[in-house]
């Protein structure tokens, strides 16, 4: 606390005025400091509100990112499943085509064998037919020869 010198009729007015000036300066400085602090508090409050908004947006972006990651994961999983299904279907089609090809080949081989047997039978039948026709012709020639012999003997 400030102490003033005593003069006639009280305290020294110069010292009191100097003290009051100093108090006014300190009070003004305190008011200015409080206004600055109020401004900083207001700025901090505004920054805190902005921070809260940004945190909310960040959380929203995180949720969106998480949703997108899940969607990407599901798309990858679906894609892998589709690829696997296509591979399995391809294998099934290939196996079925192989079975059909084997069946067709076997049927063709059986038909070829049957046709070959039929051709062989026809060849045998032709040989037999030729032999019979030849035998018939030879028999007929013998008959003709005997008729000639009989005609020659009868004309004599």
C-alpha cells in the first residue's frame, strides 16, 4: 500500500495525483488486459465451437470412410465369389463338354465299327453271290455242253 507524506491540510496533492495517475494506468491496463482476455476467451470459444464442428465432420467422414471400406470389402468379396463361381461353372462346363465329346466319340466309334461290320458282311455276301452266280453259270454251261453232246449223238 502506498503511503503519502503529510502536508498542511492533509496529504501532498502531487503525490496523491501521481498515485491516482498510477492507479488509473494500472486500472486501464487491467481493463485493457481483461478486454484482451475476454477477446481471447471469445476467440477460444469460437475456436472450440469450430473444433466441435470439425470433430463432428471428422466423425462423419470416419463413418463414411468406414462405410466405404465395408462397401469395398463387400465388393471385393462379391467379386471373388463371382470369380470363384465363374471358375467352378467353367470347370463344370469343361467336364460336361469332355463327357459329351467322349460320348460322341464312343457313339461314332460304335457306328464306324457297325458300318465296318456291315461293309464286311456285304463283301462276304457279294463274294458268296458271285460264287453262286458262277456256280449257276457253270452248271448252265455244263447243261448246254450236255445238250450239245446229246444233239451230236442224236444227229449221228
